[in-house]
C-alpha cells in the first residue's frame, strides 16, 4: 500500500465504518439489561430503521456512483468498491447480531415478563378465533394475491414493504413448466403485531404476516402451496434531479417522489429457512448479487417491533415519565415580548418544554402589534400547532415561510404544508436552488408600546416539530438582541432574494461564512495555547466529517489545546494519536433521548465564547446547506451551557462511550471502573424537576490529565500475576493535576 495512503488512513476513520459503529452502539442499548425491557425493544427497532436509511441512501448512492464510473477515493484512501465490500460484510455481521439479540435476549425476556409473540400452534382456541376474525374483518379485504406467470409479470414491490412469497403448483394444470411464484403484499395500514386475548394475564400478539401466511391457502384455491416465506426489498431512495434545470421545484420533487417508488432494488431481506428456489427467483428478479441478499433468523422488518413498545401497557417496563419544565415569565413581565426586552431565554429540550417555542410563535400570531413573521420549516409534525399559527397569522399580517421541500423522507408532507399555506395567504419560498434550508429561525417584527419597531427571534438546533422535541435533545434561544435579529433578517433576505452578504455578524451562515468562521475560532485557540493563555474547545454535534475542520483540530491539539468533542454518530477524527491528537477526546452518548443539539465552546484566552446552531461539522452542512450558528451573549446562559450542560455530558459514566485510536468505543464506565455512575440525561431530568444543580456534576479529567495518568500506569510496577495496580479515580485525578 502506498505510504500516502497509510498516512491518510492513520488520520481519518471512514465515514461508513464510523456510521455502522454508531448503529452498533444503539444495538448495545438493546442488549443492555440495565435498560427497561420495552425500551430495549425500541432500541432494536431503531437499529433496523437506521440500517434501512443507510442502505437506501448511502449504499444505494455508492452503487449508483460505481455504475456511473466514478473512481474517487474516501479520505481514508479506500475506493468505492473496497468500501462497499467492507460495508456489506459489516452489515451481514450486524444483521446476525440483531437476530441473536432478538432470539436469545429480548424474546426470552419478554416471555418471562408475560409478553408473548405466538405462533399459530401456541394459541389456545380463543386466541385462534380472535386471530381468524381479525384476518377476515381487517386483513382479507386489503389483500391482493398475485400469481407470476407469462400473463402476470412480477409486481412492483414497494420500497421496504413486507411481502410474502409463495411457491405454488397448480392442482389442475398438466403443464410440466414447474411451480410458479405467488406474492402478497402485507398491508401497511394494519399493525405489524396483532393483539390476542389472553386468560392467563399475559399480553399476547401474533405477527400479521404469520396470520396472512396461515390463511394464504384461501387466496390460492387450485394451487398447492409448496413453500412460503416473508421477504422485504429495500430500494434506492435518493432523489435524482437537476435542481438548476427545474423551473418549479415543488413539481419536480413531487415527480421524483413518484419515481422513488420505482428505484432500483439494493437489498433483499428474507428468512434464512426460505426455500432456496424462492430466494433465487427473487434475487434474479430484483437483479441483486448474493452479497445483497440478507438471510435473517429473526422477523423480517424489525423496525415494526416499535408497535410492540406502543401496544403493550406495561409502564413498569418503560422509562419513567417526567414533567418537562415549563417556561415561566417574570411576574413583572406583561408578555413574552416584554420579557425578551429584558433578557434572553434559553431552553434545553426535552427537559425544558417545547411549549415555550410553540407559545412564542402563537403569541406572535395573535398579537395585533406583531406586523410580520418570517420562519423556516425543515420538518414538522402532522396537525402542528406552529403550522396552524402561521396560517391564522396570515389573515392579519405579513407571513413568510421558507419550506425545505427536499428534507429527506418528509418531502410529501412538506409539499402539503406548502400548498396549504399558500392557499391561506402565506408567502412560501423554497430557499436557494442547490442548497437545503436547514437553519432553524423564526423572526417577528413588532411595534412595541413605546412606538419602536423591534425584532424578536427564535434560533434553534432542532426542527419546529413538537412531536420529536419530546425525545430529541435540542437548544432554543429566544432573543430580542438587535445584532442577532438583524443578522436573522439578512439571512431571510438571502433565502428569499439570494441577496448575499459578506458579513452576517454575529451569526455564522453556511455556505458563506460558517466553515471559515469555525476554522478561524479553532485557529484562535491554537494561538492562545502557543501564547500560554487559556485554550480549550468543547464541541457537541451529531457528526464530525469535514477534513478541513479535523485538520484544524489536529493543529490545535499539537499546540496543546485541550479538546473534547461530544459526537453522537459519525466521527472521522482519530483521537489519542501521539504527536497529533493526544489532546483530543471523542465521546459518544446514546441513551433515552436522541442527542441532537449542537454547542460549541471556546475558552478564547479567558474571554469564553459559546455558540449554538443547526450545523454539524460535515461537508453537507458547511457547504451544501443554509445553516446558522449563533453566539450566546448572555453570561448566565453561557455559563449554563458550559458548566451545566457540557460539563454534564463530559462527566457521563453511564451512557458515554469513548472513541479509541483503534476505532473501538468502550464504555467510559469500563475505562474508569472506580468512577461513580453519572448519567447526563438523568441529571438533566433532575434539573428540570429542581432536584439537582451544576454543583452535583462530578469533576472531569481533561484529555491531558488522562494521558498523564495513562503514562503513569504504564510505568507502574506489575505484580507477579501481570495485573496493573490502579489508583482510585480521585487519586488519579490529583496525581495528574499535580
């Protein structure tokens, strides 16, 4: 292998390797017996849903590029073909591990807890009667059995639709052509798991496809069913269109949504005990290689196990609910606008209720003194109160909404929102051609009681979606800061009129100023470190992939800057490499809530700065989307973000994992077995319930302190049995500090 490639591989982890590692961390939560049982079921379902998206987007795009003749290499030096081969191997191993989790851990634990997924032979008479009645009443009217022969070609199987394949032989035909294939699509409108009556106090279910298979003989009268099995096809779900050549983006996306249903197959999932002839016929029909066929020993379509979580009334087997902290105004404030004229407001969701954001937008919609509302919408929920508020506001004031039509998998709902808002009088824009509008901004202009026109804004790290806000962690800032709201006004001009500016200060805006702005902030820490001034970087995000940012972090580390990156998913940076990244620590937290907030702290020689925003440090966020990162100017809020929120994440010893130079992610609790258990997410719940403060966060060793301890332990004298004596955590920290 060329030396240059070896160097590249030593600097960067592969993007897809890192993503698959993230999904393994989610699977570990399903395997973790300390989690409530039904929460473990949910984690297993999430791994399947995650893998679906990875296959239909990442794997599909790689196959597309290979077919188109692309020969690019990844930052780690591997070719597309090498990457795809490694990914396929990893995915097959992962699917086998999912099966072991379901078969040997979760299903036995469910039965022990009185939750049973039954086969037909396990049901008593009452359960069989109820199952048969459900099939006849609910399922049979929705089924369309198909027999494939010269007059009936293979049906168009929808992306990720669960289907049943049957090998059939005619009872009447004298033909010697052999058996034919039958296909039934399992209705998506029905629950994947059908509840059954039980006289024993258990919660019993049967898989819908098992019920349909049991009754398939009635749909194929005149045929002998030789074999049957469930299968599922995943298709290429990328949108292919030239935005520059499209006059009407909305109509183009609508057309591509239709085309997406016809995307090429990229994966076949099928029961490992399926008749080989069925497997081969399906493989040939979908034009797949053997590596694209996944034989499972668990239920096909594990993502639908989420139904088991929602359909089982066992709160004792789920996370304990908590009450999010509601936004409370000062008793002297007349309304939210009066409050914001005196102070900024920070909300940490879901611990701080998202009702505060919804209420801000509803207040602006109803307030006769508010004359204008501008907002971006990337993803929202069905029956969204925000959508309703914007529609109602359009009756009395100027309302402008920038809707991102190409938010992946939300295109159809966003088209509907756009149409309905236009009909209600909202000015709807679709952003800048070639860029996704991913920033989270809401800007109100109000004539206040003193006669002055002021701007009020919301800036966030998450979508305007009250549903996902209950299980995504995000940051919201409400402010009347004239500089920040003026910057927001310029961003909206950019989105609606493509009016570019060289200066959005104090905001950093992608693709114009964000990438270079962040790199400049990192370089500034490098200069502080070289000058002997306080230098520290703590950055929290979903993914870290951009090479220019990673290289800037490497340079900062070599200068002595202490760097912590809390990154949930993809991370290409290799920490802990001597002489390069030994001052960088990478932490990943996978827990009850999906870590989605982006927070960036810079010590800045003692003049600390904190930023939040919608962008990860990835090429697509920095160069292919409109993103906004905003400064936190209020000292009290800045301290909360740094010394309560970020410190809690760094102190986590329960759900945190630490990336090693090898690429492994061991639990922090295994790396520091003497440390007391501390969960950041549990701590934030206690803060919301007024049961904890920042003073309850354990002290955290810096990367340099950890490196010093490791060096000390390497020098430690080993006893005869080869073990290394390890000091208690408190003594290790003191030794490192000394």
